[in-house]
């Protein structure tokens, strides 16, 4: 029998039902030979235990042979399934249940596939590597179907990386009911970063460009300033606008700047993919 499926008796009950539950969830299945629904439920629980490969311990208790354990845990009918965590029963059900029901219950107590990604992202944020944190946090955000706490962590990394438009789009998608103190704090940080990004150099170039919209050299300088400020979307939009009019502007400098900006964002970054496509459409 696999080490994540065990039979429980008086000798190992304390170690496997209580002590083990401080390390991982323990799913206790009370059954008996005469119980027909037990024979339907047990193979399902064993299948899930094998699938999760030790994320939880399946502890099988023959209620006829281990009446003391069954009585101690208040079992009155079979099958009874309990989830024990931190030494205490936290959930469970009586009677045979569908696989989807059991999966949903277990899902509340088992590690999520994206937990490691979130942990990696948060560690990178702690180290001040906000740009590096974007990749794992974006993947976790997508895989978790935009879970709220991951949304906020991802938005935080975007804001600190000066990806302000993307952060704003992300925060705009947060439901009203989820707009908590953490959300409000990020909104405030976003506005502060926006104000800080408006350097005198950028403001002066924006004014010049407004007066001379066909001056590609001014547009290029503005793109460079936007890049220096970490405003990648604004920068690349200016560079693409130049290349639409002059594909070899600056003897290829504009094209190289756009390629460097795309590369700096990292492989698979949605913004990089978007502007890579725009560049390819101009080249081919």
C-alpha cells in the first residue's frame, strides 16, 4: 500500500490521525465489510489519494474492528468521511458522494497548483525584483482564474515595474465587493507612480510633439524617455508610430530600440507579444 494510504488501529491512530494532520490534511474513511455504499466510496477516495500523490493522507478505519476510534470521533453511520487538519476535524460528510463533491471538499484543504508560483513571485517582490515577479504571478493569476489575492500581488508587481496601464486595467477588473483596503492602497500607489512618471523632460517632449506631430526625431526621443521611465506601452506605441512612417528611421535605431524593449519584457509577456506582432506586421 502506498505511504499516503494507511489502515488505522489503536497503535497508530494518534500518530497518523492527529500528529500527521499538523503536516498535511488527513482524510479519514470509516467503513465496514457489510456497508455497500462504503464499497463504492473507498475506490474513489483511493483514486484521489493516488492522483494527489501524498498531498493528503487517506486513513482507512474499519469501524467494526476499531469501535473505540469510531466512537471517539462521533461516528454514527457508515460510510463517514472526515477531514482532520491541525489535530481537529474540519470537514466531512456521511454516505456515498459523487467524485465532484469529494473533489470540491478536498480542494478547500489541499495546496493549489499555483501556490508555488505565488510563493516564487512574492519572494522576488521581497527581494525587490518586481520585473522578475511578473512572470510567476501572471501565470498564477491566469491559472487561478484571477483569484483576488493573486490579482493584488500581480497588480503590485506591475505598479512597481511601472507597467501602469496594465496595472490599472487589472484593478479596473476587480469586483466592487472585492475592493478592500489592499485594493485601495494599490489604487493610491498607482496614482502616485503616475504623477512621479511625469518628468519635466517627458512633459517638454510631449508638448513639442503636440506642436510637431510629424517630427519623428521628437517622437523617438519621447519613446526613449518613456522607456527610461518604465512606461513600456507608451514607449513602444511611439516607436511603432515612427516605423509606420519610416521603417529605417535613424538608420535602424528605432527598430533596434523596439526590439530591445520587447526583449527586456521577457518571453511570453503579453505586452511583448502584442508589440512583436505589430512589428512583424510592419516588416512582413
